[in-house]
C-alpha cells in the first residue's frame, strides 16, 4: 500500500485491480480491499476528485479451496466492474461480458454513456447477437472447475518437487514461477532455444513486444 500511495499523483484517475490475478493466481482479501478503499478515499479527498477503482474480474468463479471472492463495490463506492464470460464458461477468445457501473459511482450516468459510446466507436467489442442469447442461458453456470484444480495441483506440486519456486494460486489457471536465473529476461531469452515463449516479470510489456516482433 505504501508503494501504491507513492504512485498515485494528481494526474491519477483510477486504479485497476485483477482478482483472481493473471498471472499470479492471487485473490485480493477483504483486508487488502479495506486498505485499498481507505487509501483511495484519502487520495480522493486530498486531490478533491473521485478516484475510480476498476475491478477486472474474468476469473471470479475460478477459485479453489472454498475461497471467498469479495464484492468490491461493497468496500469502495466508486468501483466499476469489468467481467468476461470467456473464462468461467471456458470460451477462450470469445469477447463477451459486461461492464457494471453502479448507481453509487460518481458521475455514473456520464461513465455509462462513455462506455456505450466506446463500444460503438470500436465495433470489434460488440458481442454477436447469437452469443448474447447463449450467455443468457448460461447465467450462473461454469465449466468444470475441478478439472482446473486438478491441473493446478499437478503443475504446482510437480514444479515444486523439481526445485522451482511458485506462488500457489488461489484462483485463475496460471502459475507465477521464479526463474532459475537471477535475470528473468535472460532466462526467457534462453528458453527460446527450446521453442518456449516466456514473458519475464522484470519488464513484461517490453518483453512481450520483443517476442511478438521476433515471432511474427
């Protein structure tokens, strides 16, 4: 929270969180959300403007060990939720979901109008009518989470026995693994010799651009 507070300036308009997280699988706890809400309230008052919390939740149903996923707007009023059905229904690549702008959000009507306008101006995010009808019949359903859990245990236990250090994921379907070299970028570069494409956490954006340029 101290590092986040230092990163917030008068130019900050909002903070994005992703829980369960890609790529670590970590789930934000109630304590974390309470601390985050307190910080954003403090900074909103300091800068005399609302700071928005954008909660990216495509993995919300993919959790293990009966872990509870908190409803973020209950902790911070100015929260906007982005959701995709592609993960919970195991529909990779199908960009269909919703954006929730609760009435309690500051300038909620203006934000809702902006969201609708953005959807119309960049047409590729418009959900096909067929998939809208399909999703309506799938509300409240998920793919078999037990299969994800089986794979999680196989990968985590297997890599741990091999000497890798991993963050044990509470949700989603990723493993955040510490590289065997001190320099994660160097480790990722060496992996290409074995046709393995790995994005290092040191500078993931730049590394991703470099990988795309090299493999396209």
